[in-house]
């Protein structure tokens, strides 16, 4: 049995090595016939497409279908949807790694920048600017995939009915060292995480995001019916929800943890001006700062519910909570 498993591991290692040895780089620029469409069709699993600097529009650089495992990288590259086209759709048998690409002005029903239903989507040092959808996932819609990884990237002024920047209902998502600024969603201004396994957000900033609409929850982040959510070393400034959770709304997750983070000048119209957590199995908030968060005037409100609202099991420790309006922390046992 041990020999059998060893043989399997050797075969897998050889397969990866062969894939890497056969991988090629395809270089394209504005003069390349067929543009990015042709390069994607030419590529095979493991290949990298490198795009020279410039702004690219039109049918050869939008509505791109990825049905293989490839990487696309750029050098000061903008893929512009001109307000009418989406950019990438990754199909079930594909995976995509994007590096140093700006996706701007894309538009579709779901995931104007990237609609991903493939294995993995990895994004490094990219920008998503002014993308919009009619339904959910203004910049990225990640569904049914195993992993979404986003590092050193920016999301600016994206808009959707749910998840102004990102809508995730895949398995695992990790966001590291990213900035989310002025995104808007009718249900989570920046990130809407729904029915996923793990959501991890590290060293990221959420500024001026808005959850709009009558009863939108999560000015920056909404986490619903998911397993684990961890937020560490992140900053939330001036985010607004039209209902609950000025910065973060957490509902029916298993474990919800916030460490070493700052919440400043966030607001909601109903409850939890910074954080609203309801019906989670367990929650922790430690080593964090909450200041100048506020509940805004709302005619239907029975009372002002505090800067942090927790219904269920939870702990708050070693945190600074001052100058909020109101300054209360509300616990409700199940």
C-alpha cells in the first residue's frame, strides 16, 4: 500500500514537472492579430500571456472565455469594458491567475471584471475600477470554485445590487493587503460572502464603502451562512450601511473573529454602527479600536442599538471603545 501511494505521488510530481517544462509565454500588444482572444485560444494549460502596456478595448479584449489553466500578466495594462462588456469568464474546467492588470468600466449581469466558476482564481497587484453589474459582484463574482486569492490589489468605485466589489459563494476566499474604496452594493458595499467555507481578510483597508437600499446590511462586508470568517490587521473607515452593520454584518456564520483592527467613523441606520453579528456559533473581537462610529437618524427605530451588536456567544477583549454614538455594546443571548 505504501509503495502504491509513493508511486502516485511520483506520477503527480512528474506530471507537474512536465507541465512546467512545456509551459510557454505568449507576448501580445496592440498590433497582435486577434488580440487576447487569439492568445487565449492558442494557450495551453500552464501557459502565461504577457500583455504590453496600453489600454485595450473592443471584441478582442473583452468577453473573454477561459476554459484552461493559464496566467495573464501585464505591464501598465488596462482592459476597458467601455461600460458595456464584461472582461473574463472562467469556466468550470479553467483557472486564472491575473497579475498587474487594471480592469475598468466593465459591465454585465454578474462579475463584470471576472465571473469565475473555475477551480481557482488568483489575483496579484491588480486594480478594479468603476465596474458595475445589474445583479451581483460588481468587479468579481466567484461561484462554486475552490479558492479565490487576492493580494496587493485595489477595488475602487465598483457597484452592484449585492457585493459592490466582490460576491463570493465559492469555498475559500483570502484577501491580503488590499484596498476597497468607494464601492457600493445593495447588500454589502465591498464584499458579500455567502455560504462559503472560509473567508480570511488580512492587512486590508475599507474606506467610504456604502451598503445602499432600504435594508442593506454591511457597509463594507456582509458575511452570511458561512463557516469561518477571520479579519486581522484591517481598517474600516467611513463605511455606511442603510440598515445594520456600518462596517461589518455577520449572520449565521459558525465562527466570526476580528483581531487587531480599527473601526473609525462608520455608521448604520439601525444597529451595530461598526459591527452587527447575529446567530453565529461563536464570535471574538480582540485588540481592536472603535471610535466615532454612529447610529444615524432613522424614524422606524425603536432605540439606538450600539456600536457593536452580538446575538449569540461572543467575547470582546483588550479593545478601545470610545466616542461612539451610542457607545454601547449590546449582547443578546440566544
